[in-house]
C-alpha cells in the first residue's frame, strides 16, 4: 500500500500537521505502509508567511506551491490513497482535490481539525482570506472516500456531505514525547498557556481574572508562543515556542489554561492545549466550549468554566491547594492515556485505509 500525504506546511513546523499527520507515521511504518509527504509551502516561505511585508517573496512562494501541486497530479496514479490534511492549496477552488477524486478516481482521505469552512479573518491573513473558496471544505468532503474529523462538532458537519466520516481526535504519544509527569511540589506556582499568534487573543478573555488574582496571590503567568503578547500583567513571562523545548517549557507550569470564546469557530477546536497539559500531569482550567467539555472531565482532571466568576474561583482553588494540583494532574495522565493517546486510536487511523 502507498499513501501520499498532501499537507500544507513544511515537516515539523505546525502543530496541526505534526499531531494529525506526522506523529502517525511510525504507526504506518509498523504496518509496512509506504508513504510520502508533500507540503505546499517551502521552508523559506513559511518562515516569513505570517510576518509583515515580504509581499513579493510570499507571492513567489504561493505560485511555486501551486506549480508543485500541478506537477504532483502526474504522480497520483502510483498511490492507493491520497490523504489531504485541511486543503491541498491555501487559496482558490479545490481544483487539485477535484482532479484527484473525480478525474483520476483516486481514494481521497480528507482530514480536518478546525471549522475551516467558516471565514476566519485576522490581521495576519486578511489578504489571503479574501481569496479563500467558501465551499472548498464541503466540496472536498463530498468527493472523499473517507473523512477524518478532529471532534464531534466537525464530524457532524462532515456527515452532512459524506456518510463515511469518522471521529479521530488529536492525540498524544504518551509513550515517547508525553511521558514525563509534572512535579507539583514547587517553591512557587505557575499558571500558563501554550499556543500561537492566531490564538493569543483568546487570552484577553481571562486577563481581568489574572489581574484580580495578582492582587491576592503570588504566581507567575507563562505564555509559550511564537509571539510575545501585549498584556498588562506584572506576572507575565514569555517563552518562545520551539518543538525542541516544547515539553520542557510546559513542565514549568503548575496549572494550564485554555480560554475560548463561545463561537462557531471555537467549537471546531479540538481541546489540544488541555490534552497537552493533562498528559503531563498539569491540571487544566478551560472554557466550557465545544470539545473542551468532552476532552476535559470537569472536577476530575481540572475544571471547565462558563463565566468570569468561575474562572477566578477555579484558579484560586488551585493556587491555594497544592495537593489538589497533584491529584488532578495524576487523573489527567490516566485520562489521556486511556482516551487520547496514539495507542488508544491507532485502530481508527488504520481504518481509514481499508
């Protein structure tokens, strides 16, 4: 069996692709399944893609990526399955997907982990967003042999267009990468968050809570990201994200947070930050939105919050009681191992190729 992974990003550069595609490759190796990954963006363009300026370089990178996709069509007959993560091209209609499925009659497996059918315009992607094809996700789902959805909200959307949609959560390798337990008996307490420039604005939802907590408690608030946030917090510490130091940085946290607005886009999120915290024995405090309410059992591995008052109360509780941090953290490790690990869902991944 041969599988072609048509992916957006250079290998090792984006969390979505690393956890939805790249971490599954050893499972395919064990089954003697041959595969190849073909990113759209090259490394040099990816390095500047979300930085201001560089318009000409970005345009050259886009055109080059489109040409590579066109040439890739000639290689498709050699593969049994074409696995597309999110989209084959970042702008325009799904011409690659249509040609692969409807003209070349290849078995498409479509994987998505966000509500990518919704417009999601920000300062960083305003120009590109205007070139998006609104019906791309629905059309690709219709043409696909099978669909892999990161949460049940996404699966329900996919089932409108294709009955062969399965729920495959974003999972963690608890035997290799996420195998260290946070030691909660530390001199001070650290609350923290991990994410990217696109989700940093969500932290504004709990900035007033953190400011209020600062008046009554001593703690550090760590942000692990690719850009330093502009927050008015005296406890703020910034750690630049890198794949090499990701686990080391996370283990600095005693408490992990994941605030989300109650929007359709947020409902498409897959609770990944909460899973990262729990897998390392870090209790999570999250917004009671979308997949968070399923992935994070309230009161067992942390807390789900529906109001500013609840955010303050739950964080205060964890700040006051170190033994509670330890108890909830241990519960989280077991929960992720049983329900959100590579080992727990390998059979689901392999079922896509049958």
